[in-house]
């Protein structure tokens, strides 16, 4: 199993494609530029099985409907943000004049709790990591040694908490309790910016020092 990062949308949000040996794949956070993503998937002969959201901010959901309709696949989101998909005041799109308000269709599958999740041949662990937003999720692929952290943890930084539902102490607790407990060599695939590792952030992230 392997992963690929592609930056999409108005503020270049990282979308991740996780694929297995038979070219089946999962799509995490398709933030925009649906045609660019479809062209990449088709050029590599990939067969999408689902779209999964770390959270439902506008820059992570911009291409959701077009990708979902094109491949006829389900969309997964946390229960605390299922209403955000169709509400520009919650997903934040109404506050950015550079984009059109986003009103995506309801999710097909609601994630209600942490634990192991199996989609087709993919098996991974779901962690609820709120703070950046109430329904933020991180997805840990233990065998492959990486976690898709959304906007919870970045290289040298953490997610902003000044948007609706944000909570700074809660975010620090999520990172400390859920992410920093993963093996130190785990790769962190963030919603923006470069790939990092758990040990790198434990050692040098100024937002986590002294927590």
C-alpha cells in the first residue's frame, strides 16, 4: 500500500490518495480542482472506493460532489460536521470572497466513533482529534506507518482555532493524547504543507513544547 499527496483548490490543500496493490484507492480531502484529480486518478488507472474527510472546512470539500458523482462512491464524514457540508457559514466558504459558497450534498456514511474502519480492502484506525474543528478526524495506517492528520498537526505548527467550533486547549489535548502517542517514526500527512514525523514534532514543534 502506498500514498500520494496532491495539492488542490484555492489555498492548495493537501489531498491524499491511498492505494493498494490492485489499484483500488481511497481519497482523503478533495479540496478542489476535481478535473485535475480525476485526470490523475485515471492516468494511473486507479479505482476509487470512497472519499473520506478529516473535517468539513471548505478547502477540504470543494471537489467532493464532482468526484463522488463521477466515480459513484460514498462520502464519509464525522457526525459533528455532517451539517457543515451544505452550510457555507459552517464550512467557512461564505467568509472567503475569492470562492463561491460551497453547498455539498449530504454524506453517505457518518462516522460516529473511534476505532477500526474497513473500506473494501483498506483497514485503518479512526481517531477523533477535535480542536481545529469539532469533528476533526485523523486516520492511522499502522502497518504502513503513516497518519493523515488533516489540520490538527503540521510541520512546525498546529491547526488554527479561531474558526467556528475551534478550541485551542482541546486541539493541544487531541495532539498530545492521540497523535503523539503513535510510534515516533510515524509519518504525519498534514492538510497543508510538508510531510513530517511524530518525532520531529515532539522535538521541535514550538506549539507543543511544554504542553
